[in-house]
C-alpha cells in the first residue's frame, strides 16, 4: 500500500476513530455461553434462595398489638387518652428461647411519615446544632415554626409528632416481676448520632434553648429527653434520631430498644413476661394501630420471606429457561450447523 | 356591473399588474406631466431570516413553537408559581441551556447568510449614467439602469440586451448556473437601435416578473425626434438573466428590467424552510403519548388523593397539621395546584435532556461524514460538507432519489467514441482504454486505412466536418486554459501527442455533441477551420485546405430529429449532408445500406452512447434549383412558415445514401451506473430530472443502467402528444389511460412497502415525460381532470423502475418533488444536483444533496449535505444513513423507555405516601439521572454503534430497506419499549416494596427510611437501564466500555460523595450516608442483584432466542470478527 504523501489540510484524518473503524468487540450471546450461564446463575440463585429462606425461617418474631381499639385489649382504657399518663400492662409468654440479641421494635400502621408536607417540615440546620436557626426556624417547619412568635426548637411536624409511648419489660419469675434491661444505645444510625445530629456547643445545654419553646405535642423539652445520660440527650437522643428518620411506607416499625445486657444476652428465655406501656401516643384520630415486636435478626436483617422465595423462583426459572433453550437449540440450531 | 365598476375604479392598479413600463436610462424627456414613477423593488437579494432587532423575539418565538420547548417552559413556570416537590432550577437550567445553545447556533447560521448576501449585494458593477460609466454596488441597480457587463462576469439582474461588442449584434452566455446547460447560447440585441445609448430614447413595456426562464414578452418603443415611435418586439432571446455568465463577448450593455427578488433566478429560488426529519415527527408523536401518560398519571393521582382524603382522619391527621394558608385555600384551587404538582413530579418522563442528546448526537454524528476519507476528492481537495445536521437519519430513509443529469450523472463532457463507415467499425486508438468483446464479430478493428474504401471514409469525414452549426472560437489564452481544464487529464495528453498544440481550437456550438463530432473528425485528419462568409474551410488529411460554399442549413429540430446542410464543393458538386437520429434517417435512405449500420447503431445505443447516422446525397443542378426555390419561398412565407419549411425539408431529405454512424459519449460520472444500481437495489426509486433534451437524457439513463434493454419505455412528451391529429388534451387523456393500464393494472400486484426489489418484477417500465406535458398534467384546464391526471401519473410513476423528466424548468423540478413528497405514504425524497437549477428541488426534497461540481456553488450552499462526486452518494446513504437512522431510532426509543421506568416507581410511590407528591428519589438523583448517570452511554452508543459493519452495508444494498418507512420507530416497537419500561418500573418498585415489608435490613437491627427505599430503587434503575443498553450494544469499542462502566462507577462514586458530606447550602441532608448504609446491608445487595437480573432476563432470552433465526444476525456474527481482522492487517 502506498501512503499518499501529498496531504492537504482539507484531507480528513485517517484515524480509526474518524473513519469509524475503532477496534470493536462484538458480544455474541450464543447458546454455548448462555445455556451454561443460565444454569450457573440459576443454581447460584437457588443456593442463595435456600440460604435466605432457611435463615429467614429461623428468625423468631413476637408481635403484639396494643392499640386497644377493640376493647378486649388491656390498653383499651387508654385508647381515647382521656387520662394523661395512662399506663397499661400486657402479659405474654414465650414458649421457647428467642435467641439474642433480641430487638424491641414499636410499629405504627396507617401512619404517613412519608407525606411530603410532613417530611419537609423539619430544620436540619437546627438539628445540626446551628443556633442561628433556633431563633428563626426554617419556614418549611410551618405550622410548627413559631408559637405566638416564639420559635419552636426542634421545629416542624416530624419532631413535633415524635413517638412518646414508653415501655418497660418485666419477666415474671415466681410471681415476681423482674425488669428486663433495655439498651437504648445503638438503635440509630451511627452517622446520624455522630455527625448529622448535633447538640449546640453550649454548656449547659439548656442555655442554648433560651428564647425557644418546645414542640406543642411534647411534654418535656428536647434537652430533657434523657437527663441521665448527656450523650443521649438533646438532638442526639437516639429515640429522637430513630423517629426523625422517616419511614418509607405507612406501615412501619422502628427500633425501640435492644435486649443485650446481663442475663438476656443469650436472648429472651421462655417464660411469662409483662410489658408496661406508658400510653401517650394518639392513633385513634386516623385509625392507626400500634404494636410492639420482639425479634432477633440474622446477617440479612429482620425476618423477610420475600427475598428467599424470590431467589428460589428466579433461580428455578433460570434453570427451566436453560432447559427450554436447550430444546429449542437442539431443534433449530444444530441441524443448521451440519 | 359592480365588478366592472370596481375595475374602472381600480383601473390604474390593474394596468400595473399586467405590465410594467421601463424608461431606459430614466429618460426624463419622455415623462409627461402626470407620470408617477413606478415603484420597483431594488436589486437586493435577501436570504437571511433575522435582523439584529427581531432576532431575539423571533427566534424565541420559533423555538417555543416546538412542542417540547413549550412544554418545558410551562413546567418551569408551574414550578416557579406553585409549591411543588422539586425546585424550578431542576427544569429551568436545562431549558435555558437548550434555548441558548440553539439560539447561538441559529444566529451564527443567519450571520453567515447575511455575509453571503452582502457579498452579492455589494458586488461592484458598472452603470451607464448619461453615457458616463459609473461604478455602483449591485444592490443599487434600479429598473431602467443601463448596466455594462464584461466577459466572464455574471449579470447582476435581468437585462434586455441593447448593445454588444460583437459585430453581429449578438452575445454568448452560459446559463449553467440557471438551468444546467453549459453550452453557449446566443442572445441578440434589439434590432435597429442607435449605437450611442446616450441618445437612445425608448421605453420598454413588458410583463410582470414570472419564474419561467424561457418565457419573456415585451415591446420596446423607440422615440426619435420627428418620427413616429418605432416598436420592436422583445422575446427571451433579448433577455439576459441574472446568474448567467457572459462568454466570448468583450462587453455588453443592457437595461435592467427585473431586479432583486423579482429576477427570474430569485423567483425560481424558493425560501429555505426548515426541514424536519421523519424521526423528529415520530419523536413528537411519542411525546404526545407520553404527555397523555403524564396527564393521566397526574389526573389519577389527584383524583385518588381527594377520594382518599375524604375518608375520616386521612385529610389532616394530628401529626401533620396544615398551615393556616393551606386551610384557607379554595378546594378547587387546591385540586388544581395538586394536579400541577403531580405534573411537575412526573415531568421527568419527558426529558429535556433527550433533546439535548439528540441535538448532540446529530451535531457530533455529522462529523463522521465530514471526516470520512472516502468522500475526499483529490481533484478538488475537498471532502463532504454537512450544512444541516438535523437530517442525518433521513439519509437512511430515502425512498425516492431525484437526480439532475448534467454534471451529476454525467460529466457534461462529450467525447467521440467511434464511428462506423459503410458497416465497418472505427474506433480511435487510445480514446477508450477498454477493449470491447464484440469487435471481433465485425472483423478486425484496426487502423483506418485498412477498412472501408478510402473514398467512403473521406466522404464520411467531410460530412462530419460540414454538417453542423459549429463556430470556431477566437481563441485567447484564457479560453485555452479553460478548455484544458474541462478535459480529463489522460485524454488530453493523448491529443497533445497526436497533434501539435497550435492546432488546438475551441469550438462553440449550441450542442456539445456537435463539437465532439467535429473534434472526432479532427482526429481522423479532417479539421474544420471555420466559416467565413458562407464558405466552410476544411483541412484534409493531405494538409490541403478544401473550400465549400454553404448554401443552406436545414436546422435541427426535435420533431424531425435531424439536420442537413447543402454545400457546393470546390469542384462545383452540390452535396447534401444529413445527420440525425437513426429513426429519422433510416426511412430516408436505401434499405440495403441500413442493415449493415443498424447493428452498430443499436449496440452503441444500448451502450449508452448517443448515436447519430450520417447520410448524403448528390444534388443535380435541377434538383438544387428546385430545393433552393422551395426553401426560399418557405422562409419568406408569412403564414404557416414552420409547416411549409418542414414540408420542403422532408422533400429534400429523401433518397439519400447512408454512409455511417457515429457514437458519442457523454461521459458518466465515476461509478454512476454502480451507484444507481445500488440505490435501486436498496429499494429506492430513481427519477432523473433534467433541463436537457429527451434524447440526450434517455441515452444517459441507458448508460447508467436506469433503463435496461428490456425496460419498456412509456413516453409522454410533446412528440407523442402530437402524434395524432387530435387535440393535445385528448391525446394526453388517452395516453395516460393506456400507460396506466399497462403499468399499473396489468402489472402483477406487488407488495407495497420498501422491501420490494425492483429487479424482481418480470417487466420493467420506464417513464419519460417532458416539461410541457408535465405542466399539462399538473395544470389541466378542468379541476376534476387535474386531480385524476395527477393520480394516474403518480401511479404510473410508482410502478416504473425509473422515471425520466426532461426539459424541466427549475421550479418544475421542485413541483415534481413536491408532488411525490405529498403523495400517499408521504415517502422520503432526496434530491441531488450540482447547479443553481437544482436549488429549488434540493430545497424542496426532504434531503437535498449538492455536488461540488464545476457549476458554481449555489447547489452546495443550499444543500443539506454536499459531496464531491455522485459515487459518494452510495456510501452516504447505504452506510452513513443506515447507521445514523439505526442509532437515532434506538436513542429515541431508549430515552422514552428509560424515563418511563424512572418515573413509574415514583408514580407508584404516590399510592403509599398518601398522594402527597413525595418524590421517591432525592432531588440530586432526579436531576442527575438524565444528565449524568445515563446520558453518556446512550450518546456513545448513538455515535459509535455499527449493528452491521460499514463494508457489509455497502456491499449488500438490500440491507438498506430494512429501515424503510421508519421501521424502527413504528408504533409496535414503541409499544414494546413502553411495555418494557413499564415492566421494569413495576419490578423495581414492588421488588423493593416487598423487601421493605420489614424495614429492618441490617444485621444490627436498625431500620431503613424512605430515602434508603428510593436509593435502592434508583440504584437498581441506573444499573438496569445501563446494562440494558450494554445488551443492545453490538459494537463495543473502548469508548463504549469506558462510558458504560464509567457511568456506573460514577454513579457509585457520586452517591458516596453526595451522601458523605453535610452540604452547608442544603436545607435538608436527606441522603447523608444513605448510600453507604445501603451497601452495608446484605439484603439490599441481594435485592439489587435480583431485580437487575429479573428485569434483564426477558431481554436476554429474547436476544438468545431471536439470534439464530434472524435473517441478518448470522451474517453480522460472521463478518464482524472479519472486519476486525481487516483492520489489524491494515495497520
């Protein structure tokens, strides 16, 4: 091939790119690759599915509704919240040991934490400890921005509606109620606790909140959420943090406590228990339900049958497909090749 | 009554409408007192669209007329006004960007047009004012000005020729840039006017401007003192058109009659309207569907919201109190704003970025045409040129190709190929390099001397030298050089070797093949020296000069199709030489001579040469005297002169003896035949539209294989119309009906659609029509006839493999294109041409292609694409067009798909969040999805994808018809993609929904919130959509790899980054560590993998199951590794 020397400025560059001749790889999904591939994927999926399914089956869950809407529940006296500081007690028994660590969740249904207006009604700057936003909260916080011109801290609907039922768990041993220690640490995301939410850098903490008022629904101030432990008080109170992470769906559960300490580190042993509920949170207005859940978790998290079944189905689908394809190829492809 | 009265009232205006009166040189002496100077437009040419002042409003208006831009504007305004889930910036910024870029691009294009206009308008011309030569700018020429034009200049406006420097009061012009005829045409001065134009006192009365180039009617009144005004009639032979070039004449003077936008050239020039591609129309249709989807989604959500809220406790639960303002708002207003909010929330389903990507794809993609080295022509040192990138994909959709002949199919370079004397074939050595197999049957083809009797030979050559109307050009240096350039190099050298250079002479004739014949005779030793006062001089082989008195010229006309001369030789012999088409000569010669020649003639004709037969006859004195008398009498006849002349001609041209035949080739462009064949095999129909004569055009069609030997020709020309005695109208009706019967009704029914390959049908038809007949078809007197004629004509044409339209005015060419364009199924048309006469059809067709030929630059300037040679059309359409179409069609479908499965989960989420317009994804994801995460892979795909390699596309033209009729953007496929998008959207949303039935997804028991939900869905979405494209990619270059894996990596990186920092300017830190937390959950990983695979599973299955049985897939698989190898070898 003779290379032409008389190149002019007009002559297009003879490069692979400009001539659309870049070396290219053509993937060919041939039967030889796809059928074994499908079999492999299918088998792998079935394997994972079996694992997930078994794991999920082993997770023990104890779920109890304590709304009290139907009247038969011990908490029905509190349902209408006629009485402040209403306390009710639910008794239950566990047949076999719930392996530890056991997680204690509370659940709400028909509760739209994912409402848009509700969700934007918060001030992350406040919660980051930025005191400039204490005096003038984000306007999105309305209608919980000011009460008669005094700024609300923490402002907004989300903070205002913080879940305020509290629970105490007792194990009934020989007629005695022994309290089960509940651990309120480690229930919120590490980053929320350490970075995203911060108390204002003021000591004592109460001074930072001068000239502000607590959310109208709250019975105590934010700096009084946990007076026993400074590292769980104010904006970094873990119950508060859990609440502030909005649930994705209207029926949700949130982590309340972990049962890890002392005698219960191995789990909740079989026996009779009573749950003392300080019933404060109203749900009758919107027909919601409240429940508590005791559950242990595995490497995949809480109990969830869906994932295991889905893996099994898809995996077997892949295997079936590969068989179908094998038949199709045997019928159409191979004679052509000969 | 009323009408008449009105007419009387408006009488003055009416006169102005009919005629215009021009005062030559603005002679004031003629102007009587009540004269109102008529207003004519000035000589300015305006092709630009905007001025500085109206650019902004006009451009904005035009841009917002685009349905998409308008839509985005509305969405933006809604976001500004109403409280919506997303900020106005998310849609405002991209819109602003798009509008600005488009405005800049269009402004620049218009600036270029302004520049071009200025160049024309500021051109310096010389105007005679009171006999003084004054320089003027071209735009200042007024009607009535006397303009002086020098040789090789173009006329600045339409002029009536008053004076020429030539002795015979003529001048020569070429109208190559007007009608494509490059020969010299003779124009005449107005007879009997003063030499001194200063004293000329005259007015011209002529018709109002009209676009027909060949028509002009006018009168000149010449006023002389003490005399009655003389009246001269003016015709087209006196009119010099703007755009034509003065040749072979030193200087002329003429008076401007039409100026500026009223010149015939400007009237033939149609405004450049913006062309829209079929793909764009499809996009708009799809857009409407998606708009409907969007509206119904918003409507459903709004309705359900209020239904849901009507249940007790749902409207305003205690934890989510409304503000006072919300409570006070009117219910219906609330509904309306909710509806708008939903619109805004879902508006991403119609992505502004698609328009940006499509524009980028078109703009960047067009570089591959400019860069293609196959389009580089070493002769003119130029490659292809792209004027509009909007139409790239249209190149892959062409169904009708309209091509000009002169300069496009042919080089317009006649060459004498061979002759046949007394049945013996003579072929000039070296004239044609290829050896023809058929020579053998005639006996050896050798030197001239060994063939037919010397006497016959010389007679034949003398005939060639004498029987013509060629003039010898007074050669100047410059002309010779031009002449040289016109020739193909190789040939030139040959001739230079054969003859000493001083014998080079230029010839001028009305037809280029006459020159070719004279030059042919010159090769064999007989040189025509020129005509001097009725004496023709010939230099014969023995270098003797022979003299012949030219007694009569029996002119050529298209009805007789022959011409003759009667000469008296030096020895006093009277000779009649006649040359003409075989059909007109054969009946007039002795039959025994015919057979020997006929064979050659027919063979040459099928070779595509233009053949002429030459006959002669000796006239006795008496015969001559009789003929002479007859001719003179007929010439002087006042009535029926034409008929009488014809009768005498026919009488004289009888009983001749045939001496031979000639074959002249109008050399085709390189690879013209191959190109045409490829186009036809690709399912395109080729129409030749030319201003040239029918015979010439027909032979070209044969030569480039558009007409084959077995093609049955259906002619609808003036000749066939005048066959019978009946009126043309009736005959037209009859012929149309007959042809329709033959070509349409009797033809075997063919499948409609582009997949048909024309060669398959058993009988080919070719259709020939000329300009006059066409105008009868199109402008038939009665309305009803017109419609039916047009339909008949179209139907006939659609069933013909090739159509030839000859003697077309430029505007008629555009009319034909328009007619086909608007016919049933609105096929995509392409026009290709090289001269200014093709401009109107280039502008009219969906795609206009200019050839960078010799005839100026008008065609190139007005075209959408310009290529140096006709042969480049093949690659442009078959390879580039096919690929562009495939790419952009996939781009469009993919874009709609990916936005549907983007927005569908967000729509479904409304059912779970109380219809509160809660976005599922974070704002950053909403904005970046189309801009960053998924835009680059599809852009790379749409620039680089080669489903079938370029070599195969060129080799197998039939592949082109795969995409015919917008195949990849049909509703069926659109539905498939939409279904796929919906399926993916459902899988994404509900897969994650079921996972979230227990939101404790981490092994530490902690729960995930709504942003984790959205992020999982979004991650699945980004991966699926990108991998779907990866599955579709058949041509993985490193760029594809880089971009596909790169954007996935970028997504991951971005998510870490976005969630890794507390952004001080953000009101909410929604995504803080959401992504990282998600990745710490095994369940999230598993669900992402599961959903991606589940979404792609049907796709993979489809690819696999379709693969072995698709018609071309096997081929693709087989050849691609090959082309890869090719490349390696080349390197």
